[in-house]
C-alpha cells in the first residue's frame, strides 16, 4: 500500500507557513478581493522568503522540494487568503512545473531564476472562446516560416493574463486536427502582435485577473518553442496534458485550505452565537453539519496528499489527480456553503469572510478540468478504455 503519511518535518513546515499566513496575509485578504488589486506585496514577500522557487530544482536556484510540500504550502496560504494562494500556484505548479519538466535547458536557464525572484510570471493559456473543456478543438495556430514560427489566434480566461510577463500558449502546429499537432510556445509580453484584452469581471479570485490574449502574426523564435507539435501525431499533446497533474494537485490543496478556513470560522462561531438561550453548537442540527464538514475535509486532504506523493515519471498519477481534484472541488463548495449557513444572514454579509470564501471556492471546479471532464477521465480508467465524446 502506497504511504502518504506526512513526516514531522512537513508538519513543522505547515506550522511555519500557517504562522506566516496568519501574520502577513489575513488582515488584507478582503482588501485584495474588494478592490480587485493584485497582491504584489504578498508575492514579493514569498519571493524574498524563497517560497516561489520551492518546487524548482536546485540547479536553477530553487529548493527542489517535493510536490506534497507545495500542496501543504498552498493549503495553508489558501486558508487565509485565496488570491495569494492563486498567485503562488502559478509559481509552484501549472506553467512553472510544465517548464521544468518539458522546457529546453536554455529556457530553464533563461526563465526559472527570474521566476524564483518574482521578476517573471508565466500564465498558462489554453481555453478559447470555442474550445473550453474540448481542448482538442483549439484553433490558435503556429506555422513555421523560415527559422521562426508565426502565431495567430485568441485565448480566453487566462489567469493572471494581465499581470503575466510571459504566456505558455497551447497552439496547433500546421494543418492538424483533433489532438494531433498540439504543442506549446512561450510568448513574451511586448512581442509585436501580442495584446491583452479587457479583464473579466469575475465572481471570485478577483485580485488575480483573467483576460483574453490576442495573437496577430506574432513571430515566435525557435528558442521559445516548448513542445513542438507534429501534425501526424498526438504525442506532443499527451506530453502537455501530463503537466496538468501538479496543477490539479495544487487546485485540490487550495480547496482543502479554503474549506479549512471556512470550517474553523463556523466552528468558532457556533460556540459563541446563542439562540433560544444557548450556543447553537448545542443543537444537533449544527453538530451534524460540523461533523459532515470535518469528515469531507479530512477525506479531501488525504486524497490530495495521496495524489501529491504518488508520482509517475515526475508527475502525479493522472487517476489520483482526477479523483482528488473532483472530490476536493465539490467538497469545497459544500463546506463553504454550510459554513455560511451556520452563520445565517451574517454569513451572507460582506463584513464576514464566508461570502468571499463561497465565491472563491466556486471557481475551483472550472479551471484545470471540470468535475464532468474528470469523471470522464476516471471512468476511462475504470473501464480500461477511452470513450469518444465527439459525435460522428
């Protein structure tokens, strides 16, 4: 049986991160959300303390720590400030981890040291107006012209698209169809023909803006090709999709963190709020809510740690990741909503953190694979075969 028991050092690390988050991030969490301001000062502090590079290999200036340590870190940050955790996720997982595993040596040497210092931020850009869950329907295209590549297309809902200095863009190489020919290129902010559209007005995660990215005849040098797609093969696409594992683990960890914060808030409130002459914690209806929240939270945490420690070829096992993210996404919605319910109308008011937690938790199940897509992934593993979702 694969073990995922956390050792004492990792639990001590958790306490250090919790202390940092409570001291530095709690007080202004509502401020970033209310005014939709990117938490630059928090990012700078994390860079100064070395946390942004904790999962980056040591040869590039990072700490080379395991994915599970990053999961614990994100959990504790999300417990106090979701927007700061969302920023950290971009540095620990997603595009940063994809570059570590899939990028060229020159790209790693060029980008990772500055990334660790917080000088760079790489956004991952996959979704398009006509291609969301159906990634293989993407139309953003790369054509080779001489020694360079020309990129054209539009991406949407790119997290940190406004603040990012670079974008890791999924694109179709040549005249390919379906999963064949899909690769990825790095686009630097300032490249001619690259523009950022108006930020989306989001329900949650409002301090880290999403935006459309537009590519009009953008000339991409060979040095910025991360994974070159081959029109006759889907191998490049499969390599790229493997990079979703760490991102999904990070997503699940943030779900656990925000739910832990909501649970603790509701637990404390139930001990002090009185109705009918006694604390509401003495009513069985409230006790059962707390018991269910604690149980679901515990299960999601164990699934997340299991996924974070069960690696194949450097990436978390796809099935473990799908299960952990699916359960954690839906758990976070249930737990934050129940925490709000325990607070009654106070929880619905913006003077309390619960309404913000409910809004932030809702977005987890939209990025990095929806619960519906994850269920398809899990079912394919159960049956031992893939099911074609496309109509004939």
